[in-house]
C-alpha cells in the first residue's frame, strides 16, 4: 500500500501530492468525511469565509477542511495556474493546514464550458467530523492525463492534443489508473465509491462501457460534467469519493 501521512488536528490522513494539493484524504478512525455542495458557485474569498463559519458552527477546527472542488472561468496557462495556486494556498497556510510546503488538502479545479463563473469559485468542499464506528470514507483529488509534479504538464501529457476516439481512450485509461492508484493508498477501490465524476467536453461514450464500466467505475453511475481540466492542453479529468453524508446549501 502507498504510504499516507496523518494531518495534525484534522481527523484525516492524506496521500502526498504536489504543493497545490494532495492526491487524496481518508478519515482517521473515529472520524467521518462529510461533503457540502454549494447550490451556486461561491467566489474563492467568500467561499473560504463561508467554509470557516460552517466549520465553526460544526464545532470543528479549520484544520478539519480536507478537500474542495473548484470551478474556474477557463483553463489556465501553466504560468497562470502557478499564480492562482499561490493565491489559493495562502489561506491554507493562514489556517494552519499547510506547513513547510506540505499541502494535505485534496482538490479538483475544472472549468465549465457553459455558464462558467466570473472568477475561481467553490463548487463543494469536504471536512471531517467525529463519528463513532464510522464506515471508512475518502476523497480522491482530481487528475488529468498528465504526470503531476513535473516542470510542466505539456511534456508529460498522454496523447497531447489528440482528441480522437483513440486519443481519448488512452487519456481515460491513464486517468482511471491514477484514480485506482490513489484509492489504493487508502485501501479503497471502485467498489467503495459513492461518487465518480468525469470532466471533459469530449465524447466519453466510446469507452464508457469498455473502460469505466468494465473496471467498476460506473457501478453507481458516473456524473459527467461538461467541463475542461484547469490547464490548457489537458482534455480529460476525473475524481472520486467514498462519502456517506452529503448535502447542498
């Protein structure tokens, strides 16, 4: 099993990723993960404020914040993505979540093709709560068809610029494999998922049965968001979760 790290005062452990986000989180014994989705996207600054209020009302520390799903106006250039991440992580540092360049918070950040927000915004977030004898819960961060943590995405992207059925199939296979790798860090698999999300503006039907179906990723259905991944040049992204308590506000 891939090693994970316990995040101090959080109620979860995480699979290390890059400075912008971890690869995923899982609740520690005695805790459970809850997910909250906003009915409409909430701009980043206001979203952090609302999340802080909700954590306070729930009697949870800011460090219980474990994952988020963002929506951005359009895919970033690689430099633009780096600049955005520097803004985003400032709050995590202020909240005492991110220390010494290690970020435990899992994240997905995608770009709606239709009716995008005017600025980067929160779509949903997840946090831990105390729970006796809770079933295991985890959230796996989004991943596109490129190796993360390299000097750039472009030179490490599967079938760069190829959105043919064959190209999309290869991209999907890579991302599905990465989802499986991340879930394995928490002893999880597709059988455990309560939600699987796909982000692309390209047709997934050619491999919906042969890949997502065959692997078990679609056993409870798949939520297909007509969104693009956050960086120019990426065409397919996924995330998944095992969360037993979710609500919309």
